C-alpha cells in the first residue's frame, strides 16, 4: 500500500511554474529518492506535503485520505536549511523540539539520552549549540527529526557536511528506520547515495516528473543490454568467434595476454551462448552487465528533458 499519493499536483509563484501536473506514489516502508536539478520543484513538493504551502490544483493523499493539518504530527522533516538556536543548551533545545511534537518531558528525555549515546554526543547535553561542530549540530537536528517515531520522514540532503564515517552512521540509521516501518522521502543531489539506499526514485526537472520507478529497474532499463567480458586470451580471436552470436562493440588487448570485449546482447537472451562460446577459446576472468550509474541516468534524463522543452 502507498503511504503518499500525489495526483496531478501543480503550483505556481508569480508566473513561475514550480510544479506542473506531478503525479507519483510512494510505497509504505520504502526509501523514496526525490531527485532533480536546483529549481526543479523538489522543495515545493516537500513544502506541500508539510502543509507549508498548498497546491494550486491536484491533491496529496496521505495514508488513504486527503492530507490534513493533523497529519503533520506523523511527519518528521529535516530541511536543507539547518537551524538551531545557538545560545540554547543542546539538551534544552532538543527537549524543546520534542515537546513541540507532543512528547512528554520524561519520554523525550529518555529517548534523547538513548540517541545521544548512540551518536556519541552524550557529553554535549549541557553545552551551548554554538560550541558544536557542524557535524555534531547536524546529528542533533537528525535526532530531533526522528525522535517522535514519525511514519513519514522527509530528509533534504541529510548527508550534507558529514565526513564519510558520520555519513555512514546516518545512512545506517535511515536504513534501520526504514526496516522498522518508516517511509522515507530522501531529497538529494548525491547519486551514489541514491544507489546505496533508495528503493524508488522520481526525477523532477523543469517542474515535471520525467522519470519514476524502482532504482534497479531504472538502471537496468537504461543499460541497453551491454556487457563486458575480460579474458586471458586474444580479444580479436574471441570477437571472431562471437560473429553471429552477438554484436562486438569494442575489443582490445593489453599486450600481456589479456583481452577485453564490450558486447551488445539484445534482451540478454543469448548470454549463456556467449559465455559458452568465449569459454571455448579463452579463460574468462570476468563477465558483467554494464549497468549505468544513477549519475549517468540523471544527466541523460535532464539533458533530454531540456532538449524536448527547447
């Protein structure tokens, strides 16, 4: 079942179209990547879900009903524009945000202590926010976003400013929350993060939804049935043996008895035959499907979208 369904959502500001007839469905218990260039409309869509603004037309369905102000209590939102009150103590501020979400002081304190220990910032409870490093401040903001166990998490560039170790820590927590039942909308420009954690994506460009689907299916559908085989043997001989079996797009030898071939095998239907043919005259070191990265797909889709709108 889908937790969020957007139906033909449009929004304009003073003659600028931020969203144009955007429809998408976000499965419950998934990590859903919301992608797009700057100014594409991602932030507007997030603000509509958070009831910060309203669509001009269309609607958002949340958990089977039209999105209502009361649903905001079931959402945790970490905006890209971070903000903590610098003069407040860290623990005091975290408690303040937790109380805004309806938590009792006792419950909030207990949960916060657990999260602070998990993130290794327990010694900073009574220090002022202005004493925190950027990474520590972002840990605090992540904690207060997820503390009330929201059903929907909206994370806008959650890894921004983190070193690889702490980015890995946050990534692990996002995956854990997903596995425990939370639905996550993940807005980012980091395509490697999309490949690592997203189950589905929507790519918005120039206010329109131009690409939607499960990440693995999208990557494979853009692969074009391309394969690469590395062998111990002569690439030219291998290419000759494959005549009539598949199309050899490239072949090269490294001068040390090793060869590499790039192949097109339509539909992947003759992969077994290709492997058997090559294996009959050389030693196969590696054989793999060439699946494009999300970064390559992103660039191609945005470029094609721009050309279509010119």
